[in-house]
C-alpha cells in the first residue's frame, strides 16, 4: 500500500513498514536536511502530510518560530537553551566561538541564538497530539566543531513541546 501526496509524491513503505521521505532545502545561505518518517501508513493522516508540506514551504517562518521559543526558554529556571550556550562557550573556546557568531549586537545570548545553524528538520506525521513531537528542529552553533545539538520539538499546531540538548 502507498500514500500519494501532492508535495511528497508517492510515499511507500519499506520492508519494515516504515515510511520515509528526505530532501535538502535552502534556508538563507545554508542547506537544511529535511526528512519525514512514520512507523506505518495507517498511522499517517493526509491532513498531517499537508501540515508538514506547509511547514516545509515556509521554512523561514518555522525557523523563526523555533528561535522565538529558544529566546522564551532563556527566561526559564534550568533553561536548556542557557545550558547549551554555556556548554558551547566552554567547549568551543573564545576563538572558535568568535568564528561561529555571525551577529554582534552586544547581547551574547541573543547573538548566539541568531547565529545557530539549522542542521535538520524531522517530521513525524503520525504524531498529531498537542504534546507530541510533530516537527523536530536540530540546531548547532558550529557543526564542524561540535556534535552537540539544541533541539526544538513542535507539535502539529506549531507550538513548542520541548527544548532539549543532544550531546
């Protein structure tokens, strides 16, 4: 069995029954890997594929929304965003950090968040609940210097579900 969608084309299952689609898209001056995964065809609603396609078509808005949630996370106690910034500063050192920062407003945390590079977006169209990870955005301050990611998970409505660090 296969699913046909205007944006994604024909989505068929692999031998294990999983659905997978991937592409590379441009966001500003960088390439972003985008993939879509689901455990099986029966768990995927066409409406969720439409939502994923709309999010992909407006990557700049999706990226801006995720970055706004990172700014909001800074004000929380035990903020994952603040911890990621601190860990990155310690790990990279002043010279590599200076090379990674592309903004210079004087507010180091905001400059840091503006300088994050979106590496990948994963879509999970089988997750349609308000607390489920529908879109997962992986950010890195310096992809060639560190493997540590700051991850923002959004639900099907585009609301932030979580901000996590992946070492």
